[in-house]
C-alpha cells in the first residue's frame, strides 16, 4: 500500500475539475488512513479565484466526501515548485498532459490522465511502475473529463459523479500496491 503520496490534481482554470478531485482524494485518504498530501492547480489560471458555486454545490451532492471548508479554495497556476513537490500529477484532459510535457519536461514520467490511469494501469506491478507506464502512453482525448464550465448544475453534478467514481478506483489501485 502506498500510504504516503504527494499528488497534484490539474485542470485548466483550477476552479472545477481539479478542485473536485483534490477534495475527493483528500477525503479518501482521510477515510483510509493514508498520508496523502494534495495540491490543486491549473494550466491557464486567473490566480486567486474561488471555486465556482456550481463546483461547490456539485461537491455537496456527494455524501461520502465528509466535511470540508470549500470557501477556502483559491485557484493556482501550476508552478515548478508544484512539479518538484509532486510524486504524481493527475490531469483531467490530454491537453493538460501536453502542457506539462511542454512546460515541465522533467515531470513527464509523473504526469498522467486520471481516467487513463484507472483504465490502463497494469495491476500486477507496484504503483510507481503503474504510474510510469501510464505516463509513458500517448494521452488520449477519449479519456478526457469534460470541463463543466458554462454548463448548468446538472453538468457539474455529472462531472463530480464521474470524478468521484474514478477517485475511488484510483484509491483502490493505490491501496492494493504492496510497497507498504
């Protein structure tokens, strides 16, 4: 089990998908006794923005997330400090992987799409090898988690539900790792 892990969740504006996923992974870590540290960031951010009300409301529909101080979030542009700090960077879209590869080539081996990871990570190897394998693949738009920006509350809720399912699978894969 990988009980200690530093994760960066990455989307475009850092006000919806990466925020949702960050809170989800934090909740899963807490409920499973993992020492996961989670940062959220974006590729094209208006620095310091709060999450959208629809993002917050979508998170509130998920009973299993527990209590969080959602109003404390402020958007943050991905930096070289985040990249150096992270053990793994989980992206929402193929374009985010390309952004990291172009701007932070040193992070290529630790950047992968969340959806691609939960679908294509080999289950018979340790987490580090799983992640490196998926990071070495060509990112595919087939695994994009669509940006809910501009959508109504139902679109945000659907995005949160999809991310919640993937976050739980990610947590299960990581907890099944035998590295202890």
